């Protein structure tokens, strides 16, 4: 459904370090910068990117917005969460774990990146 996701970042170096660490927990290679300073992480299924806002205003997080990353298993979600906390992210919501809901059992871990964007690691538990 999506080709790419780009989030605003106020400190590209800090955000790149954060995303290099969290995405490495998912097996994604380090990001690379283009000639405009934007940073991209490429996978076979899509692109994730960060950039300072083109209008020159500070980056801000969207209230009610969450970017979810698919995890192969709960251990990957835990590694993603730990890498994020160790690299400038802050935990938010409940601690990582299984939550029951209308979509079945989900293993979820939430973080805010260095610019305050809300992120989720999600693994759908077997029925």
C-alpha cells in the first residue's frame, strides 16, 4: 500500500543514529544521505526516510500519529525497543508486551524518536 514514509527530524545526526540502531535490529542496513541531506533506509518492500522540514520550520510530531514497523517475532521487537532507548529514544505507552484486542493478540513496543515521532514495533501473535 505504501511506497515510503518520511518523518521530520530536527537533528539529522541524532535521528540517523537512532534509526540505524533500531532498523539494524530488523536487519536493515544503515541509512544513506542524498545531496539534500535527507537520509534513506531501503528495503525490498519500501523506503523509510528522515528529513529536516523543507519549509524551514522545526520538525514536530503529529498528535495521534504512529508509524508501525512489522516485526518477525517478539524478540525482534524487544531488540528494536532496546536499541531505540540506547540511542536517544524514549519509551512510551505500556512496556513492550502482548496486548489483546479486536485484531487478536499483538506484541507491541512503543518509542518516541529523538524528534518526538511516535513509533511502534508490532508482531501478530499466532492464533
